[in-house]
C-alpha cells in the first residue's frame, strides 16, 4: 500500500497544540453529541482496494458502504469521530481530507479522528488522475464532499446527551501468522490461521443516548475486513460493515452504529478470502455470518449499558512520530535509513481513552497500550488519520512474514509508539 513519506506540514502546528492542551486543566462539562450518516456506495464501477492482483472494476453491490460521524462537545472542547467503510485514506487523501475538514469547521488536527474500517471490498481512494482510475478519482472527490457535509450535519445536530460503556468478547478474529513447514522441514510464517497467536477479542461499546433514546452505538473490534478477498468484485463492508448494518437493523431508524477497527494488522476473520456470498442450499454466506456474530455481541453488550454520564471531560492531543525506518521488502534495517512517520492521535471522553494510529498496527501493540492506559476503557483505532503501513512489535521481526516484509518500520518503532501513546493518555488524565 502507498504510504505517507514524512510528517505533513500541518503537523508542526499540531505538535505545539499538544503542549498547550496538556497544560490546560481538564474540567468536566455538559456532554453534547451530534450524529450524521451518509451513503458512500459507489454509483459506478470502481477499482477496488487491498490486493494488487485485482485489476478489473467492481461488479455490483452486495451491501451499502457508509460514513458515520459522531461529534462530541463538552465546554469548549470538541471531538469528531468519523468511521468510513473504505480500505483507508491512502495516496495522500488522509492529509488532504483532514486539511479541508479542519479548515471548514475550525477544528484543531487532534480533534478529528478520520478512520477507515479497512473493508477490502470498497473503492481505492485517489485524487491523482495519474495514479487512480478516473471513476475512483471522481468517487474520491465526491467522498470528500460527502464527509465534509456529514461532519457539518453532525456539528449542527449537537444536543445534550448521555453516554455509557460496556465490554464484550467476540471470537470472529484470529491471529493470521501461521507457521507452515515444507517437505524439507523448513518453516516460514504465512498468511493463514494461528489460533495460538495473540488475538484481542474485546468488543468495546460506547452507547450514546439523547432525550432518553439511544442515538449511537459505537464499537471497537480488532479484525481485518477480509472475509471476501482478491477474487471478490462485489462492493461490501465485509464483516465490519455487515456488523454495523446488523446493529442498525436491530435498533431501527435513527440509530447509527459506527465501527472502529482495532489493532488488527495480524488479525483476519476465521473465514478469509472467500470470493463469493455463497447462498447455495440455504448456506449463510461466511461474511454475513461473521458480521452477524460481531453485531450480535455489540447488541448484547449495548443492551446492558444504561447511558448515565452527562458531565464529561473531553481533551485530545496529536503527534507525528518520526520512527526508526526500513525499506519495504527487507527484514533488516539499514543503518542510515531515514525515519518513517506515524500519526498518533489520542483523546479522552470522560473515562474512555481513545488512541488513533495512522498505520496498520499489529494486535500486540493495541493490547499493550490498553494494558498500560490510565483509563477504565481504551479504544484502539487503527487506519486513523494516516496510512503508514504495518507496524509490528520487535519480537516478531526474526520470524519474518508478510507484515514484517512489507513494513516500513524498523524493530523498536512499535515500542516507541506504545510508550508515547501511554504518555499522551496520562497527560490527558492529570
Ligand atoms: Zn490490512
């Protein structure tokens, strides 16, 4: 995947904002929330994302793609969380979209979490006619306008609200780093299934109610949305999008269920890369089945949560970290290799910490941040505000495998990210 090459220029301004933010006393204030949802299903065939082997344009739509926006306000502080059913904001679109959104609504960079659910059955975004298919460029321009418009609607919709948090577990994600041996007895790590490997099965649910009615059920779960795969040409939100749609169907009109992909760089759904929605002889297609299981757990958790917090502290901070880098395609890092940047955005909403990582973070890293977080609950969001590619923990480099090979980070980068994320969370909870 294409990545950013250096910290964007708006970042130096944002780094100063961290210092200012950290020294400001954090006061709780009345919570106000606004929501908006917009259909982003492509209107014409598009080139799809995530697999270099998939060259043709999409053929038909199984289920709609959406962008879901939650705007939160407490006192003078705002936070805008955007969940988008696309692979990621690649090809410079993260910086471009963020700049346009922040300018239009006078947001500081750390107040915006622009996130992708990482469905591999969605268009590849691009604003560059030399790189993207003309249909994709047209789609991406419309996507930018739709997101700007939806964020405006969510901000206009701000009204008194209450929130509550619950935690469940869902087994649909599995560690995918499988050790495979050949006839000579040599072994290597392949993309497969490794049920013995670390997998974060936590489902964190944030339930928001206004006028005593549930308005939004946000959930955070770590899996790739890759049940379909390179052989699939049908547009779909895959397991994550199908879970969002399940929750919205159960609760009915007026409720929105945005998903935020957790640290899932090495996590795939148990069924992976099946090209079709197979319905023969009453069979439930695997993406629908797994999406339903995840959606069921979200509903199950949400039913037990009674939103009662109406006075919360909101705060956020941003840093672009210049981390030890290496070339993609190698395992060893050259001594003089330039650093690889990664955008790190953290926030608090009452006693909920939020960590947005601008890359594809392996699950061990998310689990380590959660473990050391000073907050009762911490959402880990990957594919947020940037696309720096795979970030593996140091101990996996000697094993090799796809995520290590393609990573642009050298061993030790992940450990710096964990330390900084935890420090930034602590600074928001003095
Ligand atoms: Zn991925």
